[in-house]
C-alpha cells in the first residue's frame, strides 16, 4: 500500500528508505540486456563496478559483480560489449543508492546480434528509410565537406589525403568523435546535427575503419540511423570495409566501400576535369576549323562559277536580249504604223470618192432653195424661186425660170 503522507504528517527519511527497500526486494532477480560502459576493475578489490547502458535510449543502471562471476565468462568483459545480466536489485538505505548485484553475465553472441539487427532492418525498411527514391544526389563540387571520423584515425587521413589529391582546394569541416563504445552514438549524432546545420557544408562523410560486428554496432543504432535519414545534407557512409554492412550504409544517400572510395565520390578529379576541358576545347577548335574550311570551299565554288568569274558576260547577254527586243518592238510598231497608214489612205480615198465635193469637182452643182432644201425635182423650184447653186469653187445665187421640158 502507498504511504499516507501530508505536509502536516510527513514520513521520515528512514520510513521512505525502508519502503524503498521493501519495494526493491519484491522485484527479485531479473535478466537485463544492455551495453557495458564505465567498467571499473580495481586490483585486489572483491567487487567490479560497471554501468549497463540502454542501446536505444539515454538510460543506464549501475551494477556490481564478483570477480568469479566475470571470470566464468568465456570472453573477458569489456566496455562496449553487449551482454545479458541476471541481477538482483539492492537498495542501500544508508546511502540512498540503488545497485544491481550481477549473479550471471552472458555476452550476447554474434547470432543474437545479427538477428536483432535483421529485425531492426526490417522495421526501418518498412518505414521507407532505405528507399532509393529518398536518396539525394551529391553536389558536383561541394563548398565544404563535413567529415565525422575517429580521433587521429587512418580513415580521416585516407579521406582528407585522397580528396586533396583529387581536388587540392577542397575544404573540410571535421568532427572527431568516438566511433565505438558507449559514447559513440551520442557523439556521432551530435556531430551529424552540427554539420547539417552549417550552410556551407554541402555533403557529410561518416567514416571509420574496419572492425568486427561488435565494433561496428554503433553504426547500426536505430537512433543514429534515424538521425542520418533526417539530415537535409546528403550523407556518404564509408564504414569499415566493403564486406561490412551496418544499417547506416543502407540509409545514407551514397555508400562508399572504403574511406578512399568516399573521397573519390565527394570531389571531382582535377586532372580528369582538366582533361575533359582540354578535350572540349579541342572538339570546339575542330568544329570551328571544319566550319571555316567548309565555308572557304563554298566561297571557292562560288568564285569558280562563270557568273562570278566573268560577271559582264551576263550583262552583255542581257544587253543583246534588250537590243533584240527593242528591234522587234520597233519593227512591230513600224509595221503597225505602216498598216494604219495604208488603212488611212484607203479610207481617205473612199471618203474622197464618196464625198459630194468630189462630185462638184467634176462639174456638178447642188441646187438648194432659200430654206436650204436640196432641189431634186424641177417642180420643187417653180419660176421665180430664189435658188443657191453650190459649185466646187463657191456658191451662186439664181432665180428659177421654171421647168424646161426634158427632151425625149
């Protein structure tokens, strides 16, 4: 039952301590799985102190074990090792501390580790963290390369030296961290977030040298895998050797087989790029030269044509054609004029032949009365009628004497 306390009736420290001791005794012995941290072996001491850390959360428990318990392990206990401990919780009222007394310690075997990693891999794959569609391409030439590696490690030297050999002007933003052990996940995650927050860092390389499955366990930690997936900056994972496959390799945007391979992927090769530029320049020069040669040949062909070699020939031909056309047009006009003149002459002749004046010229006259009417019958001009006689040279005025009898 819970203790009944109040501000007026508080419980004494000893009462609370005894209650805690009673609660802890009820827990009994339990099996606990975790990662060994802060192993403290004192020579000649009858007790070994160590901390058991949770691999998925920032929690830990303090344990003690007798040397004989640890001596029964086939492999010596070491920091960073995954173990299963059968322990009994013990509360010390005098100090107010809780400690677990280890009765049996078993190292987690490789089979169990691989099975646990496979289960975690299945869960993360189902969430889509390993999908190729979410992986981002690396920049062609990053302004700055973020590098997460062990302190003074060969992996750091391989990445830096090979990258500078390829592109001497490359700049690094390096974070040296623990790459195995109890602090590895925390330090790597912190460094990852720091580099992801730097605007000039265009790519992050996460690297370490090879090792056993246990040595590389930190790079299969669920928290670290999710941190890599959450990065806005592309991440290149170069963990161990090509045969090693921690889960970080699957979630990273690019997996490099070695640190040297990572350096090859994050920066271009200067000599190769200069070769590409030289090849492009040569191709451009060849293209320009070929174009100029083609145009020169076209000009030579044009100059070789008769019309350009002797351009006055064409003009002369046109002049001849124009002269011929002018001559034809003149002949045509002259012919038409001649025909028109002949027609006019003939018409004039016909007009003259039919004209009354021609008749008058032959001695005839036109007799008209005073009212202008032409006299065609003698009866139209009785005696005494005034008449006008029109002859070829003029007009005569006369008076009708009457009609004469026409001789038979």
